[in-house]
C-alpha cells in the first residue's frame, strides 16, 4: 500500500485543501456577514482543525477505516457504514464541481457551451479516481508549491488596491448574519471526513497529529488573508464578485503595461483546484474498494461509472447552480456538520483489534 509521508500530508492540508474555499465562498460570506466575513471563516476553521487533529490522531492506529470498522462492528455493518459514507462524499462533490464548471467557463472559455468547456475534466478525473487514493502523495508534493506561488502572486498584485478600512467597524453583519454565514460555509468544510479515507495510508510519526493540525491552520490563515484583501478591494460590492481569485488582482496598476500576467497565478491555482475537485470522488469510490481489496479492474469500472454519472448530473443541472447551492447551504446544511464534525472524531473510538480499543 502506498504510504503518504508527513511532508506530503502537510502539503495537502496547508496548500491543496484551501483552494476550494477561495472561489465562490468569499462572495457568499460577504452576502451574509458583510465586513465580518473573517469571523465565520475563522470559527469554521477552528472547528474543523479540531476534527483534523482527532482523525490524524486516529491514524496513529495505522489501520484503514474499513479495518477499524470491521474490528468494532463486524464486516456487514462496516460495509453498510462505508456505503453511506460514500454517498456523502458524492453529495459533497456536487457543489465544488458545479462551482468549478462555472469558474472554468466564465474565466477561460466564455465562448464555449458550459458542458463542452468542463467535460475534459472528467477524462482527467477518471484517470485519478482509478488510481489508489494513497498514491496522490507524490502529486501533493508538486501541487503544494504551485498553490503557494499562485495565491502569493494574486495577493501581491491585490494589496495595492486594498483599503482595509472596509473591514471596520466590526459587527456590520450582526449575529444573524454571522450564524447564516457559518451554516452556509459548512458545505466547503469536509476536510476531516476526507482524511478518514487516508487512515492506514499515512506514515504516522510522533507529532504528526498536532503538526498536521498546525499546517491545516496555516492554510486557513492564507484563506483569511485572502478574504481580508478581497473585501478590502471591493467593500460592499464584494457580494457580487463570484469568482474571487480572478477579481482582486485585475486592478494591479502594472496590468495596463504588462497585460493580465496575473492569469499565470490564476492558472496555477486552477490546476490545484482540478485535483481538489476529484478528491471527494476518489474518497467515495475508495469506500467501495476498501472492503473488497483494491482490484484494478473494479477501480476502473467504478471510476468510469461515477464520473459518467456526474457528467450527466452537470448536464441536467446546467444553469441551476443557484438553486442547488441554496438547497445545499440552506435547508440541507446540517448534513455537513453531521458527517464532517460529529462523525470523524468517533474514529478515535474504533478498535485496533476485536478485544482492545
């Protein structure tokens, strides 16, 4: 089995996971929390950091999620639990995929039909999903520096246009706005649940749990810094800036001479996002593969089938992103706290063998 080194894990936590939170989420937070948008994001990160710590601590048992479940509940119950978890991962994948489809079409291929612009992603995703989940560590080694360079470049280009006075006075969104922003942002925080599928694949060493949590929080600080710059550039208009990472840097004074060189950094982050969007699909497929052992042909068939289903879903939901997002972040928001805040820490209670916790 491929092992993920601590370095690769830290790159994943600090550099890959944050990219999905800087496309559409900033404008949604601005809608509800206004200039207080940093606070619900901070609380969300602190809650999820506790979940990440618990799951990484459970990875010290050096057994896969299925092995731990089987030792605790038996084979049949374990398969049922993994099947339910897989359905959650597929559900969690829907909003990021719809979000990225709109992003790719609007930023790079605005003259192409939306499905034609994004369909190549699923060819790429079929290949990724057919690979062992633990083999992605080598990819994260590459994506980590690319992500840091991309976000740093956009921030550098954006600072000159930022007026941080827009963040004051504190309290502009009110308590109701804070609560709504916090519940709506839950759909972007399934990081701890993803780590469940890496149990048994992490080369756990002393201190990996708390170091990994610190790296996760470091990635969160990067997101918070971007949010601060984003709102400081647009102020009350931030609510209408849906693809945040493409907007803040375009007011850089040097662009009039050099052209949109900020697109180099946008392309870099887009590459990382392509890998991140495939992660919940990989996790969902892995839920089915763990009980039966990883068989190459079964992995390939599942990968093709799952990606074909999502390609069809994106076709059926074309131009309905707003309705889907309002449902997932509104009446159905509780699904994410249930699977991402309550469930993952329970992995600490799973047994390493049939007689000892």
